[in-house]
C-alpha cells in the first residue's frame, strides 16, 4: 500500500483534470446574428486624439529648436522669441492641413490612418459620382420595387380587360 490510500501500487494514482472538457457558454453564439452588424462600418477617427497628436508634433519641433539653441548658448529671451515664432508658424501650417499623407503614417497611428482613409474614400466616391447616402444593394431594391409596380399594373390591366369582356 502506498501512503494509506488503499491502493496496492502507486501506478495510476495521479489525479488529473480533464482539460478537454468544454464548459457551456453563457451565450449560444459569440457573434451577432443581426444583419446590420454584417455591414461594413468604417472606423471614425477621434478628433481629440488627432488634435492632440498635431499639437504634440508641433511641441516636439519647438523643443528640438529650444534644445539646439541652448546648446549654442543663445540668450534665454532670444530662445523664447524664436520658439514662440516657430510654434505659431507650425500651428498655422497644421491648421491649413499641410500635414502628413497616408504614406508617412505608421501602423500604430490608427486615427490618422482612419482619417486618411476617409479622405481617400471621399475622393474616390466623388470621382465615380456616388452620393454620400448611397446604401449598398439599393440598386437591387429599386429594381424589385419597379418589378412589383409593373406586375401590379399588369394585374390591374388584366382585371379591367376581363371586366370589359364580361360586360360584352
């Protein structure tokens, strides 16, 4: 006997969890079955994050100028004047939109990429003459509505012609 457990040999006495056992989930499906959820929704960039990044880029350039001028031994008042002039100039340029294009963006700049993609899609949509409120598949819906209207017209015409024949 081994350790007073009642087993004659230690072989097979290890208790293990069944790691293959699947526990039931709270939900039946981990994904939505709503048809609207399957439609593509483009990620909208966060304006506050974009504004923060724009201001941060300006301040980084201002700080680099300040650091360079301090290394050169320029007077503190002169440094303040030059950095403030550079800050105003860069803020005006960034407000006009002379910023980065999509090619200069990194993968971690998610909001900037989303904004560039929106601009690209707007240019593409205007080049093809597609309206902003276009809904995917609306052409087929319009075609079905026209077919139904034509069928109703034909049915009404047949009804009126059969009534005329009955009267004769």
